[in-house]
């Protein structure tokens, strides 16, 4: 299926600026085309227009011509036209009518009117390919974010589409699932499908994409081979992210072409022994646990145990990452800490208070909770109003609310959208708004579920800085993340959850290096140079490499 856009412009309702402006692009079958760009560059909107969902579902105004095998995709349902679309919030794309994962995967073929035997065969085959067959009888609403993402990709696969339009398909996936989905996309392209992926993760797309189209302010800025564009300065100049290795090489002023992989970067670094920075200054110990779990057991109603005799202790000044495969129980642990759920057995204490019989309203705003899906906690009519909700409920006066709101919006660079409705913003920026809405009251404990999903490198840096600044003041952070770079830069301690039990508790650097997790390029360089733990944040790595080049 050939997809084209000619002089395509698009404006969302109630927006003054164009989300897309005079875009010309032709996408051929048999290849994986990767769309990337800085936050708000228009990649998601381009996917929606190619799928025919904008403006038919989103509203707004479209001009120019969009074709799918020669006809306008906006006049037909994507799936009936052989087009699969996956949005950036998988949980919102569940049908809502299926009682089990098997039925969810079968919904598409059922709507296409296939015979029953063909539907069942297609659903089973799709579940096997996405490694979700063991979830077949689970309720779709009881899945983790990563499980939901894989189930929805399986549901699209079952309908045998000819074109795939995927928005951040790796955002909630663990490493093994990312590899499996990447392999599937390559297989689909080899079989003749048209595959288009909007994704900020250059490391995930490096071995998947045949072509990269870089968007900037609604226009096509660059278009070419990933290996070429990622290795040069033009792509990061647009605000788009390159690979972790290339980012470090560029910051350390290496000559182009930049190395794109960790092994290639290590080969350039060699075994030099430059002057090493001192370790990070330790945060002064502050008395009192921020979070305590003792022999906690938990199971959802009618389900298998999710947590088994789980114990952990997090004190002041701790920056802790929670890792594990999709469905390991990570989000459930955070929900217990926020008193959104009650343990079946054992004890949970948050800020020294037993959560049994309490609710989240008893902990807020001293505890801030960021949901994996920001739609679950955004409800005000503007970004500024959203940030004012928590301090207003806490009884702050107007002047204090205004000052705190301005400060957090400036910190996360959201002042330019302060008057906009949160739902008029792209999903990654909505995530930032949700984060700002909990940071505004300066919580003692932050519980963050995938805080950097879908963010570009610059925006991830702002989130990292926000976490580090609060840890330095004695706050505590427990963050679920599949973003190894964020974990390495922002967190100090790692917990690995496996089948409901903590199987590792130690330095996050050791966890990233020893487990089946992605190892960031900065960590690999630190290990090769023998830098001490605590001195291997990205800025220190760049400083070391820059000094080595000048010696």
C-alpha cells in the first residue's frame, strides 16, 4: 500500500498554529519508515492524517491531498481499508467490549466479517507472535501497560493489515518485548507491508528503520538513511534525538560521523586514563522512612497473586528505580504505596503512616503520583489551572499558588502552553503537565510510572533535573522506567521485580550492567574508564571524554 501526502496542512480545533504545514511525502511498501522530531514536531499528527483519523475523528481542518493506494483514507475506516493504527495511549484503544484478551484480539477480524474458524486461527496466531498467548483468558482491563501494548499490536496483526501506522510502539515495553516488536516490524516490511513508526527512541529504531523522516514545526526537515542522518549534526540540530552513543560523541566534540552504537563509541574511547571527576556529593542522611513495605502480599479480585512477600525500605534522599518485565507487578506496587490499593497481607507505610484504611487523599499532596497514562489525572481546562488544583486543595493562598505554578511551569518549560487545554497538547507534553501538577506542591515522596515515555532527549533532561533537584533536597523518588538512560542519569538505586518478588536491590549501575536490561552508552564508557560509581552521569562522561581528546 502506497501512502502519500501532497501539500498537506492540518490545524487542530481551537489552535492558532498549524500542526502540519505543506508536507510532501510518499511512503512505499516493503520498508520501515521512521518519523521523528522534537516534541510537538507533528509526527503523531502526520500518522493520524495518513490513517484518515484526522480530521474525521480529531476534528480540525485539513488541506492538501492524502492518498492510500490512490484514494482518500479519511472516507473509510482504517482497518476496513487495510490500515492498522496504534495510538500513543494503548489503554484508550481497547475495544471495551471484550471480556478476555483472546476476544480483544479477535475484535478486528470479527468486524471485518471473517468466518469464525478464520477469526480464531488468526487471533491465536497473532497472540503467539506477540508472546501474549499466556494472557488469553485475562481481562484486557487487568493488563499492565506493556502487556496492553503487545495485546493491541496482536489485535492489529490478527486483521492482516497492509499498512501499519504506529505511534510510540515501544514506550511501555521491556527490553525483550522491544526486540520482539522490532523484529516483527522488519518481518512485516519484508513481506511487503507498509510500516510507518513515530518514535523518539533512536536506539530502538536504529536496526529497524530503512528510512528516517525528521519533522520540525510541522514540516519535513530531513529525509534519508538512518545510519547517515543519525551520525551527523543536522538531525540533533532539529531537536530530534539521535542514539545515546552519538549524543555523547557529539557533546564530547568527536569528529563526524559519530559512532551510533555503544561498541563503536567504546572503540573510539579506547583505554585512556584521563583525569577523573570526583564522585557526586552524597545527600545528607535524613531520619525517617519515606516508604516501607514488609512482607506484602497482593492479588486483584479473582486473580493470581501479583506481589509475594515483598519488602523494601526507601529513605529520604533516595532516588530508586523499579525494573522488571511487563506484568511483573511494578505499577501495582506504586498503587499500594499511594493507598490506591490495600495489601492482602503484610504492611505498607507511606511517610510513616500505615496505609490500611487510608486513601490517596490522605497522602496528597505530600506524596505525588504520576500515572503511566496521564489522561487519568488531567481534568482542568488549562495547563495553569491543572497545576493549581493540588495547592488549592491544600489551602494555599492565591499568591503562593501563582508563584509555585510559575516556577514549575518554567522548570519544565511549559510556560508557552500555560493557557492551553491539556488535551490540546501531544501526549508527551500532557505527561509533562501531569508531572508539573504533582511537583507544584513539592511532595516529600514522588511515585512516577514511566515519567519519560515518549519524550525527546532535551525534555527527558528536564525531567532528570527535576528528579535530581528534589533528591538533593532530601525528597525521595520511586520511579518505574524502561528508559535506561533516564535511570542511569536520574536514579541511584535499582530494584528488580520478578514474578511479584524483589530479586535485586542495589546500585542502579550494577542492575543496568548485570541484568537483561539496556545498558546506556554512558554507563559502558564509565565502566571502560573505571570511573567510580556516582561519577558517571552524562555530564561527567562528556567532561572526561572532552578532556581526553585535548590531552
